[in-house]
C-alpha cells in the first residue's frame, strides 16, 4: 500500500522504537542532523518513528528550529 | 569525564565531550549559589526555547490562545527544569547539555499547548468513517476500487479493533486529535497511545492484505 493517504493512515514500521525510545535520543538525532550527517542509516528507527508519530515529528522539528536559531548561554558565571 | 550512577547501582562513565556540559552538570548537582545561578540561567534559556517554539507554531494556533503563549512558555520552562533535575543522572553526554535540556522545554511546551488548544473541544468519534475517508482522499479514490477499499477499511475498524483501539485510531488517524490530548483524556501517556495506534494500524493493514489488497488500492 504505497498510496500516501493510506500510508499516512496505516503506516507502521518494525524498526519504529516508539515515543519514549525516540525521545531518549532526540538530542543526538538533532545534533547529527545539524552537523549534516546522513541520518538515514544511523537513525533509521528514529526516522521511521517520526514518519508515523505526528506529535514527536512536530516536537523534533521544533527542537531543530530552536537549535538553529538560539545560541545557548556560554557564560556560566 | 564525570562518574554517574548506573541503573544497576554501579558507576558508569559519562562522556562529556565539552566542558560547558560538564560545568552545567557540576553546577546543577552542587548546592548553594552555584546551583541557584545555574538553575536561573537554564530557566532563562529554556524560556527562550519554549517561546521560540510557541512562535513557530503560532500560525496554527487559534487566536484565542495567542495571549497565553508567553505564560505557557514560562510554565513549560519551569516544568522542564523539574524534569531535568529529576533526570540529571540519565544525561550521558552524547549531545550538548543545552540540547538535551532543550528537548524537555519543547516537550513541555508542546504538550501544554496541545492540551490548551483542545481544552474546550470534545474528542468525538462517530461512525461516519466512510464519509470522512471519502472527503479527505484524492480524487482517485472515487474509483470503484477506492470505494471498495474504504468500505473494507470501515468494516475492519469495526470488526478487528478493540474499543480502545477504535477510539484511538478514529481520533488520531481520522480526526487528527493530538496523541498528547488522547493521552490526557484517557489517563495514559503519549507512548502508550502511540503503541495502541501502531497496533491498530498494523491490525487494519493485515486485515486489508488478508482480503487481497496489496500495493496500491486494487485487489
């Protein structure tokens, strides 16, 4: 069933680790993306999850956007 | 390198590749002024992260909620600080500390925002699935095989799923109710609801394939 509509509706993947496992390495995935790494193989499970979980996908996009735009404090005083 | 207690009670090495992350961890584990200063600085940073995310989502947020975005961002940062403090020993240094911390602010903002948006909205799941599928599908589904597939899917939803799976599938997949909202309404977690959705999707897909539907829409 390669139809996009039904894929969105019934999409599952055996390598999808689920929300908790995906969240556990979300920061590693995000930094790999920002370094320009090819994450297709190294984070295949995360990518599978993000395809099928709209909430985690939106959050990950948010983290990436924040990392691109916000400089973290470096002076720890 | 810092030493952190592992889950089995033994120490495990933590690879803190950058000194800034190491300093954050050390200060947050300390007491007194150093810790207070680190918490305050981290909170300020996480407010910016949460506010950035709120701003990014603003176009999709109902106007009635816009005035609350600032408060929601501060609340998300505060909740994130609590989560980070609780989970500090799980930080393994495989990314920058500020990246690790930021994901908690995003999660808290996101969850709070979704729940706020849906606060006054009911999660309705009625039986008009066929109409909904037909309404939302590309014109190709007007073809006879498309209608047959929709009918088969509708039957499978009724016969193959448990009542809980049916509620989750209808709400999340057909109505686009956020998983976080379903988790809140059912006293569950995002992960548990997603697992239910995943199992429901697999069961429906298997059912359709057992009926002869393969790649594409035709038998």
